[in-house]
C-alpha cells in the first residue's frame, strides 16, 4: 500500500502541464515553510509564474494544493511487506514520520494542513483520507503482526500507534525537543515485548 502517487480523480479541469504543476507545488511548499500557513492562491501563483485561474482550475483551495505538494514530496512508500520483523518495519515507519515532520520541504505543508484540518471540515476529511488514515492503517497492521509474533506487547493496536507517533508530532509542533534516533529507539522500547 502506497500513498505517494497522485490521487486518482481528485483533480479538476484539463490534464496538467507537468513542469508547471511541479513549479506550483514547489512554490506552495516553499511559501508555507517560510511564511506560515496563511498562503493564498494569489501568492502561490505569483511565485510559480502561473495564473490564479490555473490554480483554481486544478485545486479547489490552497489546502488541497498543499496536500498534493506534501504527497508529491514524500517519495517513500508505507509498504508493510518485505524482509524484517514487524517491529523492525514499525521502527522504520516511526523514523520516516520523524523525517517528514522535521524536513522543511514536507514539514511546512504538513503543519499547514494540520492547522487547516482544525478549522475546516473539508480539509480535515482530505487530510485524514489521504495522509493520516493510510499511515495509521499501515502502522496498525504492523502492530497486529508484531503482537502475533510476540515482539510487541499485547495492547490495543490503535493505542500503540498513538504511543509511537503522537510524541513526534508533539515535539515538532510544540516543544521543539529532539526528533532523532534516540527518540525512535525509546518509542520502540515502550511497546516492545520484554524479550526484545
């Protein structure tokens, strides 16, 4: 399961010019990272050398554009198959989350979308459907597999996902604490079975 490809059927209007689309997405990510979440279509269009009409034809609002910019920038998948134990794969996902939240290219749009989701129901639905839910589902599946393997403590899988990922969001958005390998290892120790 991967969510880094364009979302089918989510765009309006004629097929996009790929280079123009890339310029718009990059401009949106850069602006929201440097200037905060209140970036409108006018500023994005000017920065990208595009018309505001083009942006309105391709995206319904700036938050939808930012979601596309975020998904475009995140080139790793959230596959749950492949070699390694469930807890090893889960640790890799925790590290990926820390990287995405901390990286200015992806962190800015993600922060803007999270803020927008608190204020607007449509943004919340899109953010949940295309970002949060696929990642929670992948992590939850690995937790269930880890419990079955005996590598993860037997707890409610949704609670375990919260325990693993909420501290990363909290440090990035609020406390400014380190988001590093030490944090990732400590989070995994919290949920690992005693023999691990």
